[in-house]
C-alpha cells in the first residue's frame, strides 16, 4: 500500500526466505478474507489445500462442522505451510515496489530526543548499518525485542497461550508429489480438533490439539494451551504432542515415532496484551503487539489486519504531512478489536475453573446454537460482531 503510493518502503527481515515458522498452518475464513484485502487470493497459491470443515473430537465423541459462514460471503479455509505463505507474501511485496533486505537483523531502534528515527541493522557479514526512516513499523513477532527496546511490555494479568507443532508424513500420500493428485484424493480434507487435553493431574486444560493435512502429504500436529488453565506451569507440551501423535496415528496413517523434524513451540501473547502499540513516529503490529485471537491463539488474520491499519495510518500521515495522525492508531485498533478481545478474555478467565470448563467443552464439542455462536466468534474473530 505504502510502496504503491510512491513512499519508499524498506522491510528488514532477519531470516532468508523461505524460512520455517512455527504455526498450525491453518488460514481460517477470516484470515483468507484479510489476505484478500491485500490482493492475495489464497486459493491461487501453490501449496494451499482447501479445508472443508472441522472434525471435533471430545473423548469418544466426534462431530463434524463446516466453517461458520462469516460476513465475508464465503466460508473457505485452507492449510498452507507458513514458509510457503510467507515467501509468497514477501515476494508480492517486492513486486509492488517494497525493498526487502533478508538476512538482516534490526538490532536496535535509532532514537533521537524520544523519536524513533529508524533502526541499526546487522547485515549477514555482521556489519552494523544505520537505516534512517521517517516512520518505523515494529513487526518482529511474539518475542519482540525491538518493541521491548521501545518500551512495549505484556500485561501479565492477561492470558497468553503456549503452542507446539510438528510434522509427520502421512503414509500412502505422495509426499512432495504433484498437488492435484493429493488434493483430488483428499477432497474432504478437514482440520481435526481435539478438545479433551488434560494436565498431569488429569484435569481438563483450556486449549485444543489439531491435526492438519497439508498439500504435500504431510500432517501438522500441534496443540495450544492457555495460561489460565489449571496446572499450566507443570504441563509438558512436548510429551503432550507425542501423546497426540500416537492418538491420531491410525486415523491419519502416520508413524508417531518418526516425525519429520523436532517439534517447535512458541508463546503467543493474546488479545492486545502488549502495549503501548505506538509512539510519535512508530507503530507496533501483529504478535509484537500481542494481537492474536484471545480464545484460539490464531494470529495471521490479526497480524495482516493490524499491518493494514498501520499502513493506512502512515499513508495518511505522509499525505497530510501531519505526524499526529499516528495518534489515531490505538483508537482504530480498539474500534476493530477491543470488544472481541474483552469477550475472549472473559470466556477464558471464566472457563479456567475445571467445574465450568468440563461442561463448557462438552457443550462446545456438540451441536447446539450456543456452540454455533461461540464457533462463529472464535473463528471469524474481529470481523464477526458478538451477538448482543
Ligand atoms: C505453534 C503455533 C501454531 C500457530 N498456528 C496458527 C494457525 O494455524 N493459524 C493462525 O492464524 N495463527 C497461528 N499461530 C499464530 C501465528 O503464527 C502468529 O500470530 C503470526 O505469525 C503473527 O505474525 P507476525 O507477522 O506478527 O509475526 P511472525 O509471523 O512471527 O513474523 C515476525 C518476523 O520478524 C522476523 N524478525 C524477528 N526479529 C527480527 C529482527 N530483530 N530483525 C529483523 N527481523 C526480525 C522473524 O524472522 C519473522 O519473519 C500459531 C502460533 C504458534 C506458536
């Protein structure tokens, strides 16, 4: 958006693309919609597998759900490996005129009299160069060092999530084979969700597991647990992931003992829990601003949306030559996300109690109208207004 408006735009990215990213690789309809706002049609991306819906597993019960029809006019969801998606996005940015420096790490903000004036950047040869900038967007993810150097911090009273994922090969699928073969064979590809995670003491955890088929024949298995769960500090997500892989192995034809690589975990700050999300010459977006969905931990939709809102604000600041326009950013985020975050937080905090959590999960795994509403809210995120 900024580059297309003729504004010189530079992306500093530490890694070389395609690079791995710890993710469940699911783009729900809200994320698909948000990407379409950038002009990215996920269906056209190589490596995108349509997901027709969800199969919910709760103890011995299974129920199938289609994706809630959001306010977007479609309910399409996809799986796509994040290395593939992110590579496509950064390539698109380049074709639109953004200068991209990969293999470069932003090590510190340049700050003059309290104003951020760009970044000191370490190149692949270890040499540090200063890149001056009129405005700086902080988008360095969940463990945002750059943001912390500018004073951002996470509100420790609010929940966060811890997530882990690994890949397994599905036997009998053409791993790495031609896309159409696999896609045709798995017309009913769906996300499997597991809503009966328990802690070491056998009590239910607030979270879920997943098994997500990918177009190359691999399976992304992972789980997310919210920090409000009873016994959260004593959970061992690596052991839980191994258990889940064993549990799904027959259904998905995987050898649970032979993952395609070691599992990787990450902490996801949720629901706008990181702030302040800007200053006079800088704005903070995505996980660096703790923007992920406060119930599910999904963050692609929110990272793209906060980036777009920040882009609009900066474009306006350039157009009007008025830096005070940046002060509108927190209000715009609030307008779009605050009620979604607040309600998500309320639900997580309420259902942290095992006596409430057990029946709540049972209910959610069922097919009542209330469950439909909660699913709509959880998956369509900020775009779906909570029913009054
Ligand atoms: C296990 C797991 C599963 C998940 N599953 C899903 C899912 O299925 N669907 C979903 O929507 N969300 C999911 N999420 C959340 C989602 O991955 C994040 O919310 C989303 O990626 C946030 O995007 P971002 O651009 O803010 O940060 P990131 O995607 O983390 O991107 C930050 C980028 O900044 C770069 N960087 C970091 N520091 C520097 C530096 N100093 N200098 C230069 N570059 C730097 C990094 O290399 C990286 O490329 C999952 C998260 C986890 C941990």
